[in-house]
């Protein structure tokens, strides 16, 4: 079985419950989606570079950052990470099959927040339109902030998770891991950092 076959399997078995959401209890849907986003079946078998090419994404390594080894964890799988050389901060990137719907993309991000925060919901806000299209080449996007209580967040206190999605292409989640809010503010003020990964 090829990585593409695996990717389709996770889409069918892990993500298709969203189509039956109106007939399912919210928590049961979140549980099934949480299992999907923590599964390594689909996305961990494809390299970051391969996913960039497949999903028409571009990535530029920001100055002051170096690539970091991906750490296996049961919470959320991701394909690439970079670490700051001047502050305690790490940025992780995860690419998933497309939600194809703003509502489902928002709920997917909430599920990710539940995974990395130890079960706590987080406040999610949409990126303004048309800025998200201009800046990220995306059809929509959301931002969230949460405390970290998981293996995924080991070594850090907080996480800002941003999700951008392009219909029929992919969902992309960028995780900013940090301890000091001033560090985060400095990072997101740098265009080359905040927009390092975007759709073409």
C-alpha cells in the first residue's frame, strides 16, 4: 500500500464522520477526529518536501531558525519543525487533508487544541478576509491560543495554533510553542516568520 493509499484511508475512516455530524453527538465526533489527527498512518509517511509539492505550498526558512528533529507523540502528528536560535521558541508544521469547509476546519482546530491542552477548549478566531487569501493564498483560516498539557507540548507552556485551509487541497496548521508572550509577539511581528508557510 502506497502513502497515497494510506492518506485516502485516513480520509475515509478518520475524516468522513464530519459528513454525518448532524446525526452524531458532538463529543463522539471529536473523539473520532482526535484519533485521526493523532494517527501517523497518512501524513507521517510523506516527507514535508513531498507534501509541499503535492499541495502547492511554499516554505522559506526564516533567519535565526534551524531545522529540528520531529518528536513522536500521541497527540498531534507533524512533519517539520524549526527552533529559534535567539529565544525559547519552536515552530511546528502539520499538513492534513482539506476540510473543504470553514466550519469543519474550525472544529478540526478545536480538536487539535483539545489534544495539546489536555482536554481544554480554546478560543478560536477567524482570520479576516481577504487578508488570509492575500497573505497565505488560502480560502480561510483561524487562530487559537492554549496552554500546553501534553506530550506534544513538553518543555513549553503555551501554543498559538493557526490553521489555514484551501478547499480540495489541504489544511495547514502552524504551531508556535513558547513560554513568554513577548517572544510570541516578536515572532508574529516578523513577516518571514509568520508567513513562512503558505499556499502558492
